[in-house]
C-alpha cells in the first residue's frame, strides 16, 4: 500500500475494485486490525483505531467477511452464527440474536445443517450471517460474490441492499464480479498498485480512462460505445 486514502460515509455501499495485487485485501486487513500499518491511520466513528486488535475493532462496530469462507466446517449453521453473536451478547440474549440473524439471512431451513455439508451459495450467507451477528454498523465484504451464479448473485445482492436499507448497515465491498459492483454500489473506489486512482459513481468509473487502462480493459470501452 502507498498512501491509499479514502472515506466511507454512514449508510453508503461503497465498492473497492482493482486488478489482482492492487492491495484491496491488504487494505481490508489493515482497516480491521489484522495488519499494522507502517504509517498512516484508520479512523472509525471518530476514533483512531490504528493498531487496534481485531476483536476491539469488532466490538466498536466493524466486522468483515473473507475471500475464503471461514465457516466452522464441523459446526452447524446456527452454532457458527452464535460465535459471532457472542461478540456483543451474553447467554441471556445470544440465542435471540442468533434466531434474528438466521431469519434475516434466509438460513432457517438449514440452521441445523453442518457447514461442511453446504454448497458455496449458502456458505456465503453463513459467512455474512456470522459477521452480521456481531451487530456491525459497518461491514466489509471481501469477494462475497465470487463463484455465485446469476440467480444466487441476485439474491445475495438483494440481501445486502435490504440490510443496508432496513438495518442501516454501511458496506464496503471488495469485488471482481462487476455485475455486483455496478448493481450494488453507489460509489466505487479504484486501487492500482496500492494507490487510489479514481473514485466516483459506477457510470463515472466505467468511463474513466485510467480505470479502463488499469482494470476494466479496452473491451469495456468498446461495449459502452
């Protein structure tokens, strides 16, 4: 990363895109405390969280998913969600939160199933549910649409939009699936070689010469024309 700087405002769904190796996941890891930056700072809710441990950042109201689903393969769906819920809930309230999140993420029919027996699409929802159970004000999604077919992707996008609208959760979405980025995000930030090279609406980004050269490719320009 090299002086990458941008802001996300409450209630937004922001996309973070760029070529492989641009630094998107590294940036997520810095923001959420998995990596400690050599310089610069991260501010969340007016608090400088630079160098904080991940569990402290989570307790402040920021959670994330991962490129590779981290569901507990030998645990049931509801027990996996419960792991997340314990971040902000005790024994008296945790089950109610688990039940609520399972319903919100359309997991009721598979709540007793073992995660290791699930396909990719339900696993993506379980990963989202585990993060959602921490009661986040901001959720970072790392390639959550990868591998989903068109129907699964549309359903997943609808879920994120509903959580943003009804639960007032702010989202930052790292994604290579452009259908998801363009159909979900009100604003897009573009990284290349660890630097922010553009920021704007989907229509602005899709016609930005720097972005086309670095990431979208000339074919995107041809399609737009």
